[in-house]
């Protein structure tokens, strides 16, 4: 059970929260530009995206580039930083990324894709190298695309069960993950096949894994507002909240607001002046729902510009003292 890499979502702050409240079997960083890491100024700016704690292990660094030499150099850096694995993004549909020949654009260039895997292996010879991709660019191309990847013997290939053209506008089709597993077996490859797309929770992940015979499942959007997603027993000790009048909220609402504050404070401590605080607001939409007054509180949080304003809005909502 794996936490999917998501840009401006699974950053160091959120991963620390997830590791604390519901740790998956494997965590991935957000994707990071290998080209940027190979430039002194770029490296200075991007290293924060590769920051992790021991509690997050095993953790995989995800990189993107269309330049094998840059991949080799950045892979060496990932190994030096102590990551447990390195993943190459070959599925991101962002146009800015694709214009660089990276992400999903690599599905149209199997030769370069194979060169990138080889370069990553050369640069990080002690790390397992994996690939995250899709079933194809405009249509299902697994029969031709997957064998190209498997020929380089990556440790794992994650299949997002949609094409690049489909983005996330149609339901993920897990029959194609099953197809990828069968193709892998037919080619007598030892590469792990991981499935990804529209997985709602761990029970759903186990069901999809069983039906597709996938070796693992990567969960992404289900983590929004739910750092307990991977937890065996998703409860939080509320003993430290005795000064709060939380009686009007259900337990889930209490937990979410407290962890939301913790997440926000950690984000500000790690990224103040380096990342836009607006990144947190996509999390607020997920944390603040399912209880009376949630809509009004959410509106206030959308206007907040720092942790102090978020804290004040939550405390006003709860009619509590100004400090936790």
C-alpha cells in the first residue's frame, strides 16, 4: 500500500503528518525536476522538496527529466541523500512538463525512456529504480509501451489505469492493470506491477489488488483530509484538547481540525517564504467538511494567509482559548 506522489500535496509537511497518523508501506516525494537539481541555484531551491524524516522510510524520490545525463547526476544525488528508491515520472499530463519532453510525453519516446532508466541505474546503482506511467498517450498502448520499460528491468512499474488524453475525466479501468500483470508474466519479468487510479480506501485497494493480481496499490486523492487513510486504527488521542469545547463536533470533526492545525503549522515552519501558503487551501476543503458550520469555517480559511489566521478562525469557531 503506497502513497502516490502528488505535486503540491505530498510535500514534506503532509508526509510527516501521514507518517505520524497512518503510515503506508512506501512513501514517495512530490516529483522534482532533475534538470533543476543539476543547477546550483535550482538545487538550492529544490532540495526542500527532497527533505524527509526517518519516520517516512521507506521513501522514494520521484524525478522527471528528458535528459539522461541530468537523470544520472540527479540519481546520484538521490542516493547520496539516503533515499530508499528512485522513481521516474513518465505519466504527468501537465503541459509545462510535457513541453520539456518529460512526464507523459515520454510515452511517445520509448528509446529515450529506456535511456533514462539506464541513466538512473548508473547514477544510483544501489537503489531500486521504478517508473510511474499510464496505459498509453491517446489510447491503450500497453502491448507496445510496457515491454519497452520491462526490457530495462526496473524494480517496479506503476500503471495509472487511464491514458494521458483521459487525464482523470473518466473512471480508471483496472482491467488494464490486470492486462499489465499478464503481459509482465508472459515476458517472464520480475518487475513489480503496481496499480493506481480511483482507489477510495484500503479495503478498495485490497479488492482491486486481488482482482487485478497487482503486486501493490498506490493511493492518491483518497489521502486528502484523511491522514489516517493507511492506519489500522484511525483514531487520535484527544487528551491534549481538554481546554477546547469540542462537544458539538463528532470525533472525526474534532480530529480533523486539530490535525489540520498541526499540518498548517508544520507547513509554515518548513516552507515559509519558499512555498505559497495557498497550497494549504486545497487541504482545508477536505479537512473541513461533514459537521455543522463547516461551510462557514471553510470560507474563512480560504481567506487566511498564515497559520496564525487559520488558528484564530478555528478557535473562534470552537469558542476556545487562543492557544492549543
